[in-house]
């Protein structure tokens, strides 16, 4: 039994030391001792939400006629795609919520280039491979094709066997200068061979000092594209994004391996943006920006300052109550409470949890809840000591008899947090979401500290004491 307690004590010390390291760090760097290469290298600064950090709040709306019905599925898919694009662009802590039947509210905390981010997100990113025949057009030309995303403009897909996605393959396709008089003739409708719907992956690569978007096709698209390029050697195939020609290379040889590259004079940022758009897919509906407003951080700084002050006061009052009411066990519980705070902050930074003002309130509330299990255990401990039990027996009996109440109360709180989290996805209720996340994490960590940390500390400190000689140490 003593060996088991010593093992737990060592594990707790290691966990607390690791938590303290993360809490005091802004960047987590773990290096391979043999190769000196970084195994983990990530930012672990505290993530603040829009209300504390400032940033941009944007109202997006489906850019379709007023009589066009936007389904809930289309709006949900658009929101998910926009979130994926924002995450791929490196914009962290983004919150997007559906508002009404055709609008999405997006919050971008702390971004430096809001216009570029919003412009990138709202693009439909419809990739098409268009048959140009023997006459290409210059890059940047806006053309009309016989394909339109169903639902975006009411048009239907062209009648083609190819429903997959193929971009341009570098080894097989060369990019010559457009022929003379190769501009688009007004009214000309070009045939779309394939779309980006069957793209398997897309990434940015550097080839001969130029950035390109490398792609791979799904198996069914590979066969379709292979057949088309085999039958159209010497013809021009345009890469078209949102009806604008990116490039119009000639097919030199059949492309049968499903691997290729999109070339278009990209910068690193523009290539990365295109790759993200292709990976996340086309928006089911076009999106426009209805309103944007910048939220300043002044109120946030004041809120953080007052929240920290409230947290310190709350922690101090709880610690004093435990020490004065339960004496030595209360002091041990205070040490466990410090462990609780360190572990909780470590989790907030590693997950990471975006701290909003309601989220901080949830964490402060969880500080008080963190000691409720200790109160139950210590009251049971007093009862067992009054009944003449030894300290070791009183600790074990106090914990086992208090456990059903601790379990049920914390499970009830977690269920409530889950309900709040689910309803927090509704527009106007986002503050509830942050509150539920921090409160739930606090409850989980408090269960660990009460069940494991406090109990281990009690046995380590009290097992060798004689209650009869020091009754005042236990508030009796």
C-alpha cells in the first residue's frame, strides 16, 4: 500500500512540474536528444476570444436571389467549409455561427489582415478543367462554361461522364504562350471536362523557384482524366477557378497517374490559399459580406484584469475557509487546490481552450466546486474520527462513503455542461459555450485532485500522526 502511494506521489509531482512548465511557457519545444531535431514545436500561449483580445466580427450572407430558398444543410456545410478554410489560413480561435436562415456570423480574434481573410473565405473556389480545343485564352480571362454548381445559380452540371476533379500535371503538360487572337469571344460557352469535386489532396510545392499547387485525384477521377488526356493530346486544357482562367497548358502526353500541378505565377500566400480552398471544397452557396466591424481590445484588457483579480480573491477565500475550518486536512486540500489550478491552466493551453469572459467565469466558479468533494470527505473524516477510528481507517472510510455523493453531483454538472455546450452552437448563445467548456474541464480536473491528489497527500502526511495527541489539528 505504501509503495502504491509513493508511486502516486511521484506521478503527481511529475504532472504538477510539467503543468508548471507549460503554464510558464509561451512555446512548447521538445527536441530529440539523439538527432537534436524538434519532436514538438507549438505555441502554447493562452488563447483569448474576441471579447478579450479584440478583432473582427463579420456578418456573411448567402449571395443568392431573395426568392431562392437556402436550406439548412447548405448553410451548415458553408459554415463548416469556412471554418476549415480559416483554420488552414492560420486564423485561430475562429467562431462561426448560423444566424437565421441565410446568414453566418464570423468572429476572428486578433487578426491583422481581416480584409484578406474574409475575401479568401467567401470565394466559391469552383475548380474546372475546361476544353479549349486548339485555341487557348490568356490567364486572367473570365469565361463562360457549361457547368454551374447546382444551387449557386440554378444551372445544372454539364452532361459529361467526368464528375471528378483534375488539375494540370506538370511533366505531361507544358504551358506555352497563348496563340494570337486567343482571347475569349463574347458569348462563347466552353465545355467543362471535369470539376474539383473529386480532388483527393492538394498542397503547395516549390518547383524551380516557383510555387505550384500539387494535387492528386481520387481513383475514379484518375481513370477519367487518363482517358481524356489520351484522346486529346496536342489540345489545350484550361485550369479555371471561379470562371477565371488560371492557365491554359497543352496536353503533351497522357496523364494516367492522377498526379499533377497547377501553375499560375502563384506567390506562397496565393498558392496556400488555393490549396486550402481546394481541400475544403467549393461552397455550396456563394457568400457575400453584409457587415464588418472591428472590436477593440480596451474592454477586453479591463475584463481580463478584473477577472484575474476575482479569481485570486476567490482562490484566497476558499483556501482560508478550508484551512480555518478543517485545519491540517484543509491545508492539504489547499495544496491540492493549487495543483488543480496548475493542471487546469495547462489543459487550457494545450487543448487549446479559447478563453472568453464567460469562460473565465466558468473557471472561477469551478474553483469553488473543486473543494466541494474535499468538504464531503473531510466531514466524513471527522465523523469517523469521533467514532474512534484510526486516521488511516478514517481517511479510507471518509472517502468511500463520500464518493457516491461526489460522483452523482459531478456527473449532474457534466450533463448540464454538455447541454449548455450543444445549445451554445446556436447564434446568440456562444458565451454559454465557453462557460460550459471551462466548467466541464474544471469538474473533471477537480475529480482527479479530490480522488487522487488529496487522498494521496492525506495518507502521506497523516498516516504517521496520532489523532489522540493532536485533535485540534483536525478542527475537533
